[in-house]
């Protein structure tokens, strides 16, 4: 477990727990066939003592063998963690005991092995970085639309559907007819919205993201700009894929997730994608099921220098050797 504090918050140095005391933090971790619970969670609520809560939360999660990343800020909590049913329940119960956090938003899925290699509990300025001071989803936000009502809304002619995720996420899957802002980071979204979404019209705007958190700020931002009819998918794509059968779905492709599964589809089943070991973008390969591809993607094969290719090949060799021993290589980190 590593507990990293951001220097901009005025903390002198990171607080780190020795690797020998971390569950799963040895250089190779034995694989287990039992099902792992993966929980994506967030909550916007005042958390003035977030720095003081960091150590206790990390200690609890570590004691339960829970791994993943949790972000704490004065505006709330965000993250994805994975572990046993008991371990996840203990961590979620602890967070729900924070004042104002009883309605914690949680989306759960399953994996055959833990998609994370360590636990990180970090202090941040924002739990999702938009870079727009003063935008507060607790003060103003768009209208929540349940997954079961989403299809009817986005099928309307007076509704513009906007994907608030980044370009590499949109590339592998999105809703039919959705607008792709082609942003590389969420910080670029506000400027795109100013340039392309003009208030004062009769057009309704429906937005979506992976788990719902980006849309909380995106809809709040549009409301501040003067847009009246703004909607967003409650629980995000993950909740939609969990609840809506494939035969009734307007979702096309896969949903990118920030762990070794790489993507999930309907029913939140792991998708047929891996990551390029050089650029870390999702690519289709002969071997599905997440992790890193054995070869670079076509762009990196063509453009990357030989040093990067050699490092990627060396990493892949170590992963394959660990797999042959029935172990999980610690270097199989989630994508950036």
C-alpha cells in the first residue's frame, strides 16, 4: 500500500507503508480463481477533514486485503477498489459512516482476479479534475436519468447526446448518435462546451460518462453557463450495462475501465481488449481478457523508438514468466 499526498497541498512528503506489509505487494502475487468484487464509487459531499481520514481509511482497506485507488478531497471521494465481498463491504460501510456519505454511489462488477496490484489513498484538490473553481454539483446539477429511461431520452429529436469521456475511451465504445468532443483530458471539456454548446436554444443536452462522476461536474458547468435542460445518466455507462439487456441496448462497443480488465461490456463482463504496452491505449488483439498486448499497437510499431519497444518487450517477457509460474507480475498496472 502506498499513500500519496499531493505536494500542492503543502504536505512535505508522501506517507508510505513498507511493501512487505502490503497485501499482494510482493514482486509476484499468487493468482486465485475465486471471484473478486470490483466497486466503483463516488460521492460529492463536504469532507473538510479529508486529510485526517486518509490514514484510517487506508489502514482499514489494507487490513481487508482491498486494493485499488481512492481519492479524497474537500468535495468528497472517488475511486475504484477490488477485494473480497467482506472486504469491500467493510470499506463501503466505513465510507458511508462519513457525515453526508450515506448515499454513496456504488457500481459493482466481478473479476476472477484482482485487477489492481496495490492500494493507494490519495489527497487531491478535486476528486475529478475539471479545473473550474466554483463548480459545485451540490449547489446545481443536471437532471438525473435512470438507466431504464435513458433510451427514450436520447432517441428524441430535440436532444443532443454528449459523451464527456476522453478520446481513447470513446474510440472503443459509445452510445448510438452521441457527440464525441475529442478531448484528451477532462480539463479540455469546459472549453469545448463553451465553443460548441450554446445556451438559449430549445435543445436538450443529455450527457454520460463511465460511472457518473464526470457528468456531475459537466452538467453543473453547463447550468452555470445558462443551459436549462441538462440531463445525465445516473450511475453512468456501468449502471446502464448492468441493468439494460443487450437486446434493448443503444450502447455500441466496449466501456473502458481504469484497471487491468481494460474494458467491460453488457452485464459488466470483461471485454475483448488489451492495452498497448507502449502508448497504453486499448487495442483489439488475438488474446482477449485485459492486461497488456504481447505486441505494440500498429501506431507504436510504426512510430515508437527502439528503446521503448525493447522496454515493452522486456516487461511482456516478465509478465509471461510470472504467468507460467502461476503468479501475477506486479508490473501489470492499470492504464494511465
